[in-house]
């Protein structure tokens, strides 16, 4: 979570000033995919033909939609707003898990979902009504769709993780994602003024490619080997605190009462929605 939290501010520093959002996403898969396939050389495992289509679908939600909308959203909104929106992901995982796994939805769980999503809606609405150079409601919407896509990925990838090694799943997921994201971001890569990139900018790019993309993905999906999607997604609660601290320390964002209230509502919703799940686990 610390890697993800730092990524909110670092991505904001790179896009769109130095690299377009589409170009940055393409750089992420160009860097992470070979790393995963090289790591896969140590895993003697073959994917069954019947699972190729499932991996392609997982790639759509876990890489293509997730990464493209996350980077695009962060180029438009602020680090704190992005982090607050992202903690709706556990709520979305609960909803999707209940639908897919046919689990009963209690009134407490429904109330928690409504309260949490109300906090996200408040944040988007406040950004719409206020004139802020760092917050864009469209960016918040992109981050929310990204959270929905990531939540669906966590639910759908769980059965696959019980069948294959983490690296095996991720190397195929990123390979399929590269077929979409590299063509979409190719013009953005061509437009980069490489000689003008400073050492600091290069560090930021490498941190996102290796840290936020390769390492964080690997650790997150590896956790699904032993934990449920709801538990894994619950660690995202730490993101707004870490992202806020990093962004405020670097002077990249400001804390407003709307953001605080939105965070309180979302945290309250998460507690309400997750309490029953933990008690029946």
C-alpha cells in the first residue's frame, strides 16, 4: 500500500507535463511485461488452452481499463481525491463478490455501500462546484471506474490464483494488456522529449514501472493465494492516509473539509459493509 500511495503523487508529477497518460500507461506495460516473463522462466508451468480466454478477460479489467483510467484520472485530479475515490474499491468488491458468489446481502452491508458511495459522490460533486486547478470531476470519475474494474478483477482472478502461480497469471494478463495499451499509447511515447527528462523524472517513471506496476501487482495478487478478495482490497484503506501525508509533505495537494468528510463517510461505509462479512467468515 505504501508503494501505491506514493504512486498517486509520483504519477501526478509525470503526467501530463512530461508524458501523456496514454504514453505513460504504455511505458508501464512495456517495462513490466518483460520483467514478468523473465520471472516466469523460473516457473515451470503451462496454461491450459481453455483458460486463455479467461486470462484475456482478466487482462481487460486488471490491466487495460484499470491502468489506463487510473493514470488518466490522476493526470486530471489531485492525489488526495484519487486516493479517497480508490478506497471505494473494497465496497465494490463486496458487491461484486456477493453477486458472483451468490452470497446474501444484508441490510447493514447495503447501508455501508450506500454511505461509502455517498462519500465518493460528495467528493465528485464538491470538485464540480468548486474552482480548483488540481481537481477535475472527470478525473474523479475515471478513478472510480478504475476502482470498479480493479474490484471486479480481484473477484474474478481468485479462482485462477488457486490453479496457477502468481507470476504465471500476471505474465499472461500483462501480455494481453500490452496488445491494447501499447498501440493506444504509441503516439504518446513518440511525443516524449526524451533529452529534456531530468534524473528526477526518470526516477519517477522507473518507480511507477517497477514499483507500482511490477512489484505492487505481484504482491497484491500473491496475497490472493491465502486471503479473500475482500481482505486484500481492505488494505487499500491505508492509501488515503499515506497518499495525503506524502502529497501534503511535498506541497502537491491541499486538504479541504469536503475531502475529510468524504473520507469519513467512506470509512464508515467500509466498516458497516465489512463487519457482517468478517463475522460470518
